[in-house]
C-alpha cells in the first residue's frame, strides 16, 4: 500500500514539473536526511589521485598544530583549500544511476542522505618547504666519531622525518639526497660543512700524494687508505658527491672515476666565502684559483645560486648568498632580493626562485606577478613592481 501511495505522489510531482512519465528514469528516489554526519568532509580529487587510490595508493594529511594541513600522495604534496559552492551537495552512498536502472514501470526507492554540503576541499599542487628539515638536521650535524657522546641529542630516522615534514615520501627522499645526507646508525644525518671539507681534503691528499690523474681515480684503493680514520660509508658518500664514474677500469680491475670540476670548485669557493662577509672580487678570484686542484679552472658561473657579485661597488665584491636562508613566503623573498640588488638579470635571479616554483606557478609566472621587466644590452632585467 505504501509503495502505491509513493508512486501516486511521484506521479503528481512529475505532472507539476510538466514532464511525461516516459521522459524520466523509471526509478524514483525518495530522499531522507540522516542525522549525525557532521564529521564528513568532501574532497575533490583529480583523475590521477583517484586512479591511484583504486590501485592501492594512500593519502596522508601532514602538519603540526601550527602548520596549515597538506595532503600527500607517495609522490606529490597538495595544499588543502576549502572552497564554497552556491549549490547544495548531497552525499548519497546508495545513489542509483540511470544506466543501472532496469525497471520497466515506475518504482519508488527510499534513499538516505548522509550529508548536505555547501563547502568542499580542493587540492592545489604545492612545492614542499624544507626549511624545517634543514633546521632539524643541521641542529645535530655529524662532526666525527669523537663528537657523538651526547646521548640526549635527538636524531631522526626517515620515518620520523616523514611524521614532522610536510612532504611526500619521494619528495623527502629527493631533498635528503640533494642535501648530501648520510645514514648513520639508521638515522638521517647531515655532515658538518667543515667536517665534510676535511673528509674530501683527505681523499684529495691521497690522490695527490700518489700522483693519481684527476680523471683516472681508482675509488676502492683511495677509500681503503682512509678507512682507519673515518667511517667507510662517509668516505664513499663524500667520494661520490664530487666524482663520477668514467666507465673504465685500471689494470687491477678497479673502477675509475674523475673529479667533477664544477662541484669541486664550488666547494672551495664556499670554504672561502662562508665566513668572509664581502670579499674583494679580484682577491677572491686569485685565492679561489690557487686553492683548487691543479688543472681545474674556476669560473663565476659555477657559483650561480650560491654567491652574488656587486660590480657597482668600488672595488667590486663577492659575497655568500645561498637561497636556503631566504623566506619561504614568495612575496617576502622578492622584497629581500630587491633589497640586495635593485635589478636582476634573469639568469641570476632564477636560482633564488626555483625552490618556490610549482607546475602551475613556474619561475616565469612568479616574475610576471612580482616584478617589472626591462631590457638592457638586449638582455632581460627584473626590478620590484612596487
């Protein structure tokens, strides 16, 4: 009897809507609002994320109480942003779609509405901030075995870092590699800069004392010479950071490597610039060239994104200026950059923006939004828009 009453009621509504019964799906769904669903939120996913979930991927929301929440897949980080809609969105878990309705005559099916929404969360791909990671790792950098006595110092495994750093697992792994970290007793550690330089200097001393050509270095014999002084894992990593395999072997079957000129020159420049403040450019170039292994050629292009020159100063100077010390807020970063220099060449400013660029907001888009473009000597220059 109830089904017949529902059908008659449905037919009256169809008539009021000035529709013919033959024009609509034969299954009419009667909606009832359920209580107690306030803890449900709607999240809009793109096709890639949705497909990944069906293949077993997971989504994780990361962030401390003081951080804005981000959502991470295994590969990518997204900003969670609440959006409003002028329409009411109804959540119906048992919704029947027209293509699945096989009824030949009118039928009324009761449906529960689990929630009514006027907002939902949308995702925007986000470049993770690793300032917190640097602070954590540099707060207890590895300086050598003799400095490891303090048991109260907190060290972090990769899994522990995932809990506190707002980034996907793959992005965190990539940043850890970029920062030249080591795995010491299961913990991710960054080497103290002076210690790292000393380890590399020891490797270079072995190479030079044996008159080994810089492009034909047998890795294993060099590492074995120093194993009693430093952990083998650190020696091998430090060796790998400044060399590359040539694909050749020596008469004893040892794989041969060559020093990477740009990376070695950059390391020695950083040693000179880190604690010197502003360095007269002419004096720096002379000291820099004298410090590197014989046969290597220093070039200021090797220091892009690490140091800046001021040729308007009398005399011209150079100073240490890494992007890691800049604000994560892009507007504040531009303000800082234009306090350092009124105008920037394109190639000079790019290294200081790359870590804040994202797929939908690349470096060129950032420059258009925050700078004023001009041309000098047929090259683009950028100054503050405000």
